[in-house]
C-alpha cells in the first residue's frame, strides 16, 4: 500500500469570530496545495481513496488534491483525522482499507507528523511537516504494527 499524507494548506488565522472547524484556506494555501498535488499527479500518484478530517481547511485541501488527480478518488470524511486524533486509531482505519493500493490522508498537525513517525516504526522521530506538504510512505504489508518506508516528502517551498 502507498500512503500519502497531506497536511492542509495555509488557513485563515484563528479568531473569536470563526470556529476552529470553519477556518478556510487562504489563497496562498490553495496555491501551495495545487502546486504540490500537480507535481504529485505528474509523478503518477493515484490514490483510490482520500480520507480527510471534517474541518473545512482539510476538506478544501482534499478537494484540491482530488481536482489535480486523475482518475478522481473517492472522498470520505473521518473524525479520526482531527488534530487531536490518536495515531493508533488512524492506523486501524488504514488497515480497514488494506485492499486499497494507494490512499491519501488530509489532516492537521500535530497528528500527521506523529502518524508519519508511527507508520515508519519510529515513534520518537521529530518531523516538521509544513502546511501543504505531502509525504509518501510505502507499506509492504499491513500488519498489526506498521513498518513503512519513507519514499519522499514534498513541501510547497520546493516550488518557490
């Protein structure tokens, strides 16, 4: 299984007027995700399924990703990808899709960098996962404990 982990793009700042779940992507955040996903599509990234946090900025990120991909994968929202989500639960969800060859997860920090470390079998790994970054991890088998191999990380800064 190929697992792609996509952090949401730059979002509008936190404020008392906008609920945390309703913060949307900024124009820069949209451009960054478009650039990363356009490059991913050119590299033959072809997820069959996209799982996303239900927060607006993550859903918008997932929708942009789908817009750059061909064929268009199915989109599913899951609360398991909320910022405070547990990586073990996300792994359990991934395991439930073991028949899928390629899957993309769109979500938030700190969960996503912790999930990358968990999937690599290196829970103490520190990762500075930038907004709009995309990580590719390969899994030869989907067992009880993950043992992935990091293939690459692409950040929006690469295109600036």
